[in-house]
C-alpha cells in the first residue's frame, strides 16, 4: 500500500513534481535532439548507401525500445523493493552513460550495441511517474501524471530544433557529448532535491500483471484497442527514423543545415499533435470515440499520402500541421477507450499493458522503416503509411458502444 508524505510536508510533492517535470522536459529534449540527424551520423560512420543507411537508422532507432520493452518489468519490481528515487537516478545515469559512450563509437555496430545498452539502463519516464504517484495525494495523481506527460511532449517538440541548431555549430558527436553531460547534471538534481516517501513492500505485482493480461485477452474491445495502439505506433515509427532522408530528397536552402530543416519540420508535427491532444481530449466524453478515431485516422492517412507528391519543402509545412492535428487525437482516444473499459481495480495495470503495446509498435515500425526505403525509395514509404492509416479508419466499427 502506498503512503503519501505527511500533511505538514504537503508542498513537498509539488516541489518534487516540478523538479521531475523539468528533468523530464530536458531529458526528452536531449533524446529528441538526436533523432533528426541519426541517419546522417550513421552515414558519417561509414554507411554511405541510402538503402543501408535507412535499414541501420531503423535498427539504431529501435534499439533502446527493444531492450526497454524486455527489462522494464524488472526495473519496476526493483523500484517497489529498493526505492523509486533510486530507479529514477539509475535511469538518468544509464541514459547519460549511453550518450557519452556514443561520442567514442568507431562504427555503426558499436552504435547499435550502445543504443541497446541505453534501453536496458534507462526508463526515466516510468520511474518518474512511479515516484510521483507514490508521494502525491490520491486526488492529485492524475494531475501529476498529466504534468509529466506534458513535459515529455514539450521535450519532443523542442528537441529536434535544438539538435538541428547544435549540429550546425558542432559535430554530431559533440551533440551526444553535450546531452550526456546535461543528463548527468539532472541525475544529481534528483539525488539532492527530490524526496521520496517510504513504501510498504508488496507481493502482488506478478499476480496483478498476469490477471490484467487475462482481462485484456478476454475482453474484445480492450484487446482490439490495444491492437490499434500497436498499429498506430507502428505506422508512425515506420517513417520517423528515415524522415531526414526524405527531407534530403528536396532542393534545400543552403542557408540552413539539413539537420536543422529536418528538425524544424519534425517539430511541427509535435507542436500541433500536442495542441490537438490537449484541445480535442476535452471532447472525448461528449463525442463518439468511433467518430473521432475514424476521422483522425482518415486525416492522418490523407496527409501522409500527400508527402511523396509535394513539390517543395514549403508545402510540407501545412501538410505537417494538419497531420499533427489529426494524429494528435488518435492516441488519447485509444487510451481513453482502455480507461473506460477498465475497472477501478485494474485500470493502472491495463493502461500499462496498453503502453507496452505502444512500445512494441515502435519497435516493429522502426525495423520495418529501413525495409520500406529499400523497396520503395525514400518518398513512397509515406504513401504506404498513409494507406495504412486510411485502412485503420475502417476498423473503428470495433467501438460499437462508446
């Protein structure tokens, strides 16, 4: 059973939430800063063929998700036993270590190996959520998680622009070095300024996970929704790692670097996805989930279908804006459906399983991305993903009662 901090220390959880949110924002900014130029860094490591660059980009991008998916339950159990603050610090140091090691990698094989190590050692997002929900008042736990998620989304938006700017003035390796040093500082901030309450040991975790998995499998709507979460994540991840190669196919302005232009266009999607998820999530309880999901999937698919045919990079701006508005509502709608179908006793466990489905989709999509470029070139994978999302719009009859 969880215990919150005493009433006289009621402000402590707010301070902890603020510190964790700032750390989350900075850490996610750092991680997202590396995404736009990852294929360019792989090319710098000696993989010059475009198809091979695409394949390796997908593998390197997926690496941390693969190992994180496998070890996350272990870190969660250790957090309950040894302390959630310890897991948050461990995750930050692990994340920092991986970035610092990447600074020294001699080839792409070492890069992939260290990215796999990164997924094994990191996991700050989960650790931070677990920590804040262990000390925040019960009526403030939803608010606390929302704040952490907003910080994460903000980091994803800002990161690519920062990465593009830094890579313009520094080497790609220099960006990894700076990110690693910053995350080390964040780890010490958590050590010295974050408080943690004592928690009683629990032996229910294994049973709870097993029971929730049975509920997910046996409930048609829950199982179908988790499947859609996996598929939508797969679709986005199928083009994300090779986005910079797609941008490179345009006649670009020489005034700005490729990484900066790709980062800016990448961030447009994040900005309007964040706006969409905040604004339209207020309508989820008022409008049919089936209608919202169908329209959002259709809009996402159409915008992706436009990508191969836009004549220049400037036309991508409105396309990415509408894409962000459309895609931004899909994930909140799907997780709302999970929440509505779950009971109060097992809501958290079922949402965690849905998150695992999302991670699995990212893993599969990242690996598929390289294969799509090999088969279709750098532009037409976006058409394939667009058709994929349009087809998902016709799967929404799953929600017969919402």
